[in-house]
């Protein structure tokens, strides 16, 4: 059977497929041709003791799980499942076929799961009261969702026993947050009948005891679980009510031994969100289990999946220099909460008032941490959030929220209203709140008007009278680029406009250090580092746009799974793991031309390098796209691109 699908570590049982040479057990054997069908009146195969059963369990009002469970307990606790990622409907069947295969098929005959058998000559199947570990234990996704989750317990090839996060949906290891420290020595993990879990070397000598129960398997049912929240727990359940401990009698329920790790909230990931999702924070409950919470002004992306992270309940602050909206925002104190990584600015020797003002004046600042005269700015998405039990552990967290509800009609220089006249023109009415200087506005529209390309919408004219400003474009009947990329199929994108000017340089300038301009998701990292700004900022923006075109999604999507939220990170992970087909899963045309997809993804990764000197010029980008210049393998972009 595929032990990689197992999410529990236990000395319990397995369904064993026995070859002809195996001596018959006292349990009832299931002969070739035996089967079980998923239905409400469930049948199952029991172990010799009757403690355990194998069959189908219905999950809520949904499909059925092929599983093994504690049959003698009223909770019917599940300890193993075959198809957690793919529940099956009523009428599905698991069968030991005449030719010795053990298969799970849906009612139409499609194969859902197949036991991985070693050798041939299977005679029958039997349930036993014993089991083994396998190579790893993968947590299920949530308490009621048995598909593969974010955490796993693994004995690595080098001998280290680790708890680690998994990058979804790539199914690859990400960051370890607990380890045995037995590199070169660890050989086998044992869960013995005395109720101890320990790691041995190749000679059987115990290197480290992981957990140790107060009783043996003779007196207690025992199981060890890689829980969905990342905690590894050894549970015990008394077989009778007379069993006692120091505090008296054991309750007739599952009780847990000390958790591993003792504080899950301290998990820290350089390329992930931490114990909880982005823009949330982790806090230990009374049972020492982690729970995920949203900061003030934020709410869960999915209330049914609180580990997915949080989103802002307000319109973000405008980045327009002429109207920064500082008077419309406030900073709320959140004691003992911190997001320790990825501060983009750090100041020393400052007061809290100075720190507050610095954040309110900065449209990218979402949280500021102040302590001992030091000030750290953080921006969305926030990661590795945690609540400290010790009130003196960290500084004071101040989170920015809008003072009152106000819905902004647009961002940047987008349109409030438009109309098509008989000459097929479109008028874009600029918001009054977007007030840049006349010289700057005239310079921008002059530059746009001089830009001509067959794939760019032509700016035909503009009006600038006091507070009234209009842009006159040719009308594009196919609509906006965003509507094609993010609202369905994109087929014939003829031209684009309103890409956003980050900065207009004078003819004799090659770089500048002016304030931040442009749309947040496309802004290059040098804006945040007080570095000179060159034309390479537009190369970065183009790289993000190219990824959006390839993947038909936005550069940051809070509704996606955690590891998919930030497009640049996800795209590089897929490239690194050679799983680019995930980026174009819904694009049949692209799937049949993966070489071109790989080429364009590589070009985009070159464009979004953190170091602007590494980014190619736009001339070279064009040459690479046209095939005149070979595209080499790009280096790893910095994790700084994870912030928008």
C-alpha cells in the first residue's frame, strides 16, 4: 500500500496482502475476488481482536474514504486512509482481484487507488493487529479534510528525523521546524509495545526517545499523529476504566502526551507563511495547540479554512504623492504580536511617535514594530506571524487600518467612467483625488503620446483644465487586458494601455532617486531600498506582467492556497521543480507547447531579479522572445519579491 498517503504514525494495523508462502493467521482471510462497496449500510473487514476495521467511512455529507479505524471505540477514530485526496462516491468498490491486485475503483470503473505490491503470487488478504511506519507521515489538510496537508514527519535519507512544511501543490519539502540532529546515524523509527517511540541506529541502539507512554499497548490503544496544524502528537486511550495515572483514573477518551514541537507558533519560514497563512498570526490555545487569528481590520480569506490566511477589510492606502491619505489611516496597537521577518526598512534611535508617522506616510507600510528605540516597517503579505506568551519578548506591533469605510473608485490613473462616441474614441476621466503637478502630468501624457507601437493603444489627446482632466484613447472593442486574464479565456489580446509609469526620466538622465510611483504589484525592489532607480524598474514590471499573461492570474491572489498566493514565488518554484504544467493547467494550447512556456517563464524570471544589474535590457528581452538570443537558466530571485 502507498504509505506516503498515510498521515498517522501508529502501532496499530495494516491491511496485508499475503503471498502463497505466508502461514495462515487466526484472522479471517479474504480470498481472491473479495470486495467491499461504499454504501450507507457499511460492511468491513475486522482484525483478529476486533479492535480495528477496514472499509469505507463517509466523510460528512460528502464522499467515502477507504480507511482503517478503531472499530471498538465509539469515536471510530480513523488511523489510515488510501484516498484522502480523492473521496469516492457511493457505489465505489475496493477489490482483491483474481490476479492478486488490490484496487479501489469508482462506480464507472475508473481506478482511484492501487496498493503497491512487492512481488507476485498473492493468495489472500487479512487484517492484522500490527503495523509499521513507512518512510514519512503526511498531515491531512484540515480537521475534516483528509487530503494531503502542509506538514510531514520524515526520516530523511541522511538519518535525520524531521518535522517539515510542504510546498503545495508541488508536494515538495519546504522548511524543517524540528529535527533530531542525528545526521549520519538515524536508521529506523520504532513504536514498540511498551508505548515508546524512539529512533535507532543501524545496530538497533536507541539514539533518541521521541515520546514515551505511561502504559503499554496491552492496557492502552495508542496512536501517533502528524496533525493538520503541524504538531506531532502521541495519543493514548485506556482499554478499560480501571487504568490509573498520577492524577487518578484515565478518562475514557484520547489523551495526549507532550506535543512536538512544544510551541508550533515559533515556526519560521524564509519562503513561506509560517505556522499560519499570510497576513495572520499564530497563538497557542489552552491545550497548547496552535490557532490562527487575523489582526484588527483583517478577516479570514476562507472562514472554513483559517490556515489559509487573512485579507484586508479596507481599501489600501493610495501611493499618490500628491494625496497620500495619511489622515484616513490609523495605527492600532497589538500587544505581544510580531511578524519577525522581511522588514523592508529598519531605523534606530527613534521615538514611537516618529515610527508611527513614518508608517502613516508610507503607502507600503502595513505594520510597524517599535521597541527599544528601533523601528521596523513591514508590508503585505505579512508572514510568520506569532503571539508571544512573554509580554517582554518583542516590541510593540502597530497595524495600519483605514479610519472609516470608504470605497475608492479606482487606483492609479484608472477610469471612473467612459463613453464611446461616433468616432470610436474612449474618454478616461481621472479622479480628482489623483492630483499630481501640471508639469508632471503634462510630461507624462506627452511621453505616452510619443509612444507608438502596434500593440499599444494610442493616446490621441488630453484635457487639463483646473481639476478636470481627461485622456482620449482609441476605443478597443475587446475590453481590458485584466478582463481577459482574470475573468475567463484570453484569446486575441491586440493592444494594451495604462501599464503605469513608474518614473519619467529626463533625456539626459539614466537614473533617479525620486519617490515611489506605479502599481504596487509591479514595483521593483529598489524602490524600497533607497537605491538609484533606473529603466530596469520597468523591466521588473514587465516580468511580472509576463507571468500574469502566461498564468492568466494576478501577481497576488489572496484567494489561492498559501504557496500559490504570490505568483513570482510560485512560478519560480514550478520552474525549479520542473512542474511548469501547473502554471498553465487550464490552458490546453499552452500545455501542448511547454517548450515555449518554459522559455517565457525563464525570461520573466530574468526580468524579476532583485539585483537590477542582473536584469536584461528590454532590447535583450525582445531578442530572447523573438529567438535571436538564447535564454539561459536564470538564477534564484531573492525572497524580497515575495512582498508587493
